[in-house]
C-alpha cells in the first residue's frame, strides 16, 4: 500500500459526512482517529452539529451494521464536545461489534474522556 493510501486508509474505506457544512476537518480527523484505533471499516457516518439539543449527543443505527447517524450539541466546551463525540462513536463501535452490556451507556460514559484525552495526546 502506498504511503498516501496508507495514511488515508480510514478516510477511503469509510464515508463521513458532517453537516451543516463548514470547516469540519478537525471533526473528521477525530472520527478517523477513532475508526483507525478500533479498526472500523466500511461504515457510513452522518454527523449533524446542532446548536441546541435536549442532551449533549445521541446516535442511532440506521441500516444494518454499516450506517449510523450521530447528533452532537455544539454548545459545550471543546473538551466536552470531543468527549461527547467519542461517547457516540463508542456506541457505533458497539453496534459494529454487536457487543455491549445493557444499553451500552456505562461503557460509553467511562471511555468518553479517556478517548478524548488520548486523542489530544496523540
């Protein structure tokens, strides 16, 4: 595999759409980091950024085990925003692997800040 293809592998094998469209390179980088860390390939992620929500974020499995929607409230600190995104990505990972305890919230809550900090330190 060429170095360019290797570097962009998880961008090429997954579809990541973020809306509304604006400069979302940092968010794409976070998502790609998570997908690479967990070796997740072949998924479609539609990520909606909302100024207000009744919670900090949510996610849903749209079709089968390959298409997921994530909604993230943007009205939070940067660290909390990244942790919330990681929380929802943990749910995606749970669906991809078909493995979680209960509703999966405990694992997502435990891992969200660990993952956010690991991303920042990488």
